[in-house]
């Protein structure tokens, strides 16, 4: 009862959101919109300031997302850019720590599994500031992935663990983490509903690239396990060239992958593949919705494929989104060229996945944050 009385007197909640990469921009757009709606409709006022770590520093990979998606402009851009994991994570922690000390937020909000995620959570924990992890509890059980290390460490120090799936809740329980754990549904599903129709109306990328709906394969490749391993990258490109004999293979090329192709001397392996510069979010949504099959090593795009009703082939040996495989939407094939080509030809649709929610996950996330701050104050 005392907590409820104090909440009624509280006039303002300050949230510091830490983002740095494309999937985080998309998730943040949904939660920021929920914060904005709350601020117009009820008390206490919830104010958000965004810290952009600069992890994605290319315009097409970063600022254009803010331009298109209506995310509040960052209060600060740390401009960290590229470097080793230690360099980037350490620099981000220094910058985020300074912002926490300066802004004195009630809570730090982080998303996903990048170095930006870990830096935000660690900086908050060291300063004894509560933090909330959106997309907590996901596990690939492959510790060679830097993202897996980021997930595990972020979940260990987070106050609120906001899980998109029931399996994520179970993963945390198996690790002995039960306090502060909530199943919220997936804010990426919110984004798919919010921006899918807008993309269909406004994106002109199919006509610009002379693509026929449902007559092309869409590919994304960016994870270090694929780009930094010449054998894996060669296998993926060989599989894509095989598919390109049947339908156009469209590959919006991530800066990391472009550099890896040049470093490994694989330019000739890209012949026959339709290479694009990184595309805007709405253009990417349109490409996803109209693809025959999506082939990707991205966690977020695996789900976006399901949200748009498109079969997916995952260019990894495992996935943290196991329900997409179990329900028949996704095939994991690694980097073997024959498996890649065969899976793309055989991929199909599956059963509905209820646990992603009904498109209101961002509102649930905000409710969990409010309740946590109410209890803690």
C-alpha cells in the first residue's frame, strides 16, 4: 500500500534508453511510442532520453531509421564506431556511465544482444541504477557467438528481464533467474504491424530494382561467425549463386560483409547476386513482405519473416528463436551451399506462434517498468 501511495505522488519517471544498432532502433520505436502515448494520457509523466552509442554509424544503417520511424532524436551520440569487442564495449560503458551520472535516470533501458546492450546494462549496474532488458532470456547455447555472451551477462545484471517468448522465461528459470522476469510478447511484432502497411504504401524499392513480388530471394548476412570465417562466407555465397540461377537473389550488403568480401578476395563469388547498398527500414520491410523466401543470419529478420508470413532459412547452425523452427517457419542450415539451396527450395509456412503476443508488447513493457519503479520506490 505504501508503494501505491508513493506512486500517486510521483510526478515524473526518467528513462535513459541505450541503443546502437538497427534492431534496437526498431524496438525502441515501439516503446518510445508507448511512452509518448502514456505522457499524453496519464500520470506520472514518463520522460525518455536516448543515448545512441554510434555502433551503427553509417547513415543508411542508423540515422535514416530515426528519420523514418519517428523515434525521438538521441540526446547524445557517443560516436564509438567500429573496433574490437573490448574497445567498443569499454568506450560505450565510459560514455553511458557519464550520461547516467549526468542525467540521473530512474531506469536504464536496453534492448537485444549487442555490445551496446551489454555496455548499457553494465554501466547501470555499476552505478546501482535499475535497468530493464527487453528481449531477455534468449539463448542459442553457442558461446562462440559474441551475442550469446552479451545476452548472458546482460541478464545476470538486469533488474527487469522482459522476455518475448515463454521459452526465454524457461531459459532464465533454468539459470536460477526468476526475480523481475516477465513475459511481455515481442515488440518486433508490434513494429511489423505498425510499419508493414506503411511500407506497402510508401516504398518503391520493388519498381526501382525491377523486382516481381514473390519472385526473388532476399538475403542478409552480417554476423561475425559468417563474415570473419572465409570458409563459411564462401559456402554461403556459393549457395546463393546456385539459387540465383533460378530467381533473383537480392542482398542488401552490410558494411561488415562488404569489407569481409573484399578482404577475402571473394568479389567474383558475388557474380549473379543482386548486391544493394544498405536499404532504409521501410524498403527492407517491403522487400521482406514480397520475398519468396528470406535467407538470413539475423535474429530479428528470422522473426520478421514469420510476422510477414514468409518462409525463412537461417544461415547459422542454431537459432535463439527456436519456436520459428518448431512451428515450421524456419530451417537452420549453417553455411553449407547445398543445404542452403535445398532449404530455400523446400521452405514453407507453418503454424501460428501465439507467444509473440497481439501487437501490444510495448505497452506491456512500459507497464512492467512502471510497476517495478512503483515497488522499488
